[in-house]
């Protein structure tokens, strides 16, 4: 005590709980993808296009069996990433902690980015199923590219906005 040491009380780092809306938005893409696949299964051909070139023409195909064993679990796994992130945050909140940064805003931003990406992946997956059955895209490639661009711009703007606020917050301390 007499050595000039400043004692600080250490605060427990608490998890940032996602809102019910965020949980719902994170749960829907994998559920919709699985349910839609089961519903459309009798209509799916034996060869499914799984990759397209820049013009939207299929350039890689899977057999229906490989599609169900490899591509579907891969897509659903990607769609589950926001849920996995929420689970990690609830069990180990220290992982996403950065001193002097507002943890709640950072974690909510990460939740939102994950959710937006899961919805984009789901939309691409729905387009794959639609193309397999109808031999045309549900959403024109140009529209899909514009949608991806808009989401990326929103993410970049939100990260920029929060980083500007964080710089001001850090200077105050």
C-alpha cells in the first residue's frame, strides 16, 4: 500500500446477450435452407449446379447424392456461424474483449455482420435450388451483385462509424 501502487477494481467481463430478434434472424437461414431442400427434394435433378462463372453460367456440378452429403451441410454450416458466434460469446466473453472499446457495440456489430452474411448465403443457396429445377436464376446475377455490394458497403460504413466513435472514446480515457 505504501509503495505507490494504485489498486483498481477488476470488473468481470460479461457476455453480450443477443436480442431475441438477432437470435431469430440467425436461426432462420439454416432452418429455411433445410426445410426448402426437403420440400424440393422430389423435384431436384440428379445433377445440381453448385458454382457459376461471372456470367451466371454453371461451371461446376454435383450429383444429387454429393450435393446432399457435402454442399448442403457446408452451406448450412456457414449459415450457422452467427449462432456459433453467439454461443462462444455466451460461454467465453473474454474472447471478444478489447480494452477501452465498447464491447457491446463491437459484439453486436459482429452479430449483425454474421447474420447478414448468413442471409446472403441462404439467398445464394435458394438460387442454386431454383436454377437446378428451372434452369434459370431466381435473382439475376446483376441484382445479386448489387445486393452483395450494398451489404458490404453497409458493413464498411458501420465499422467506420464505430471506429470514429471509438477513437473519441479512447482519447477521453
